[in-house]
C-alpha cells in the first residue's frame, strides 16, 4: 500500500473497523509502579455516548500529581484506581468512530473534535465509586476518572457531552495541534484575567479591556514551555516591549530562535534577560514607569514575591504558576494596591470557550503550536516521558501517536502538519 493510500484509509471511514482491544496507559494505584501500558478491551458505547479514535495525545505534567496522590487527588475524590483502574491523558485530538443510538442525529462517524478535559458537571456515571457517592462534587475530568486520551480509543461519556466539552474544529488542523489546544488554552484563559482600563481623554468613561496593555511593557518570568507560549500569545495584544526572563540561558535562546522574527514583524521589542538583570531592564525600557503586565510562569515563592516590585501604576501581576502548599503565602503591599492601583490575578485551567478560541488562534496563525513540541512517539513511550517530566528533563510537549509503530522516541526542535503526515504515512 502506498503511503498516500495509508493516509487515505486512516482519514476516511467507509470501511473503518474498530478492533476488540486497544493499547492504553493505565493507572492502578499510586506512583510509577502502578503505571503501565496495557492491552485492554475497547470500551462499549452506551446509547448516549461516543467512541472516538485518539489521533494524537499530549503528555501533561498534571499526570505527575495524579501518580503522587492517587485516590486523594481532588478530581478522583476517593475513586480508588487500585480497584477501578483509569486510563490517563487529558490532552488529545479525536475522531468519531461509533455513535450511540440516541446521538445519531447529532454526531457522525469521521467528525473530528478536541476535548476540554475539565468537565464542570457533577458525575453521572459510577457515582458509587466516589467518596460519599459524589455528593457535593461539581467537577470531574477526562484523563482522571473519565476515560483518557493516552489510548488508541476514548469513550466520550455523558458528562463530557452535557458540559459542552467536546469541541468542533474551526479548520482542518493537524492532529498534534488539536492536542496542543488544551495546554495553550490554559494560557489563553490566564491572559484573559489581565484587565486594563482605557480612557480616550480625561472626560471619557473608563473602558475595560482584557489582555496585555496595548503599547505597554509586558514581562514573562519563566521561559519553559508554558512561559514561551505566554510570550507568543501576548504578541496578539501588541505590547511595545516584551521582556522574558529565566535563569536558564538556553531557554532564553530558544525564545529568540522561535519568536524573534515574529516579534520584529509585529513591531514588538522582544528582549530576553537573566533574572539578575530583569529589574534594571524593566526600568530602562519602560522609561522608569515599571511593567504594565507581569506573567509569573514559575511556581517559586521568592520569585513571585520579588515580581511585585516590577509593577508600574495600574500594572497587573498574573500568578499563573502555582505555588506548593507550605510555600504559597505572598505578602501584598496595600499601599501599592491603593496608590498604584495594581491588580493581582490568577487562573486555574480553562473552559470550553478557551479551547474554541485557542483552536481559532491556531487556524488564524496567531500561535504556532509546532514551536512547543519536544518530541514525538507512541504510547509505549509515555512512562519514559513522565519520568523525564518528573526529573525536569522535558522542556516542551511530547506528542504521542497511538496508532503507529515507532521504536524510539524522536526528539524534534519543531513540528508541523507536513511532518506529521510523513510520520503517519511511514509508520501506520
């Protein structure tokens, strides 16, 4: 079969057959010892459910917390994976392959979707598996107690559909890009928390607008993958200066390689500096006024505390990076709040609307998800990638293709739809 014919058979569903079993990343208790890639039955489809093929899946850092906490994780709420194993993976791109009897007028085999994994609805299925029969539980999650994307097929359950978390695509995006929609949507959601008040003149009313201050000085502290995504997404607002700081010089060089040309095209002064130079550079480029927006893409207490000193009048500081318990208290200067009118904001993940907006941003070219791919592989590579994440050796998103054969995980500097198609055509 020619490569083009392999791709055609993969993307068209006239004769597509779902096998009885599938490969999946299964969690059965607590810690890495209870994580395994296994052959399991493909889920049966209920009347109000869908079965989707997972075309690409990301490996999220949040899985490390699942492994560490098990049934005590807030989204597990007592669900014991030792008794009821779960399939992990909250990032993925999916295609419908089976439609439940009651949904045939709404969904079609072959339709592609993204998934918002944070499902803002109380559990519908298996309530008895949660603590106190899920009483008071208002949220569940895909890749936690709802079937995950680190598998060849995923059951889309009633919770996902009723909460509006199955997201149609605005364009024929590559599989990996749709999978990247979830982590990038967290950045989109986070930046929408920044708010500035605009006035045409002293007599005009204030007009609130979301996002970075147009023509202002923005700062992103932390140039890991989420920090770099923040940098590119911040360019949508056209700040005059965009300063990126990190203690790791190699990460700063990556910012310059990936985003320097785009910043110049947009007329944005993109500057990278080490942590020790940050305060001086903010003072210099802002004309002594301080930063208008500060994104803290690092979860370090001392760094977050010091960042308040960078803010100018009306500035916004965004605590995007979470702090660990025990090191989560910051001091707030009430004089700075009162006289400089600073704002402190934060966010925790996104909503379906954020995924929708993020996928559109990709389709419109506002962000290039290929900049943030660390490497590509298959489900068998998931435990290795998770160990690398735990040990801070993975700087980017690992994309796994569940239906191909690939012996070695492949590191990349960049990834796009053409590369994806070549990989699928070769290894399907």
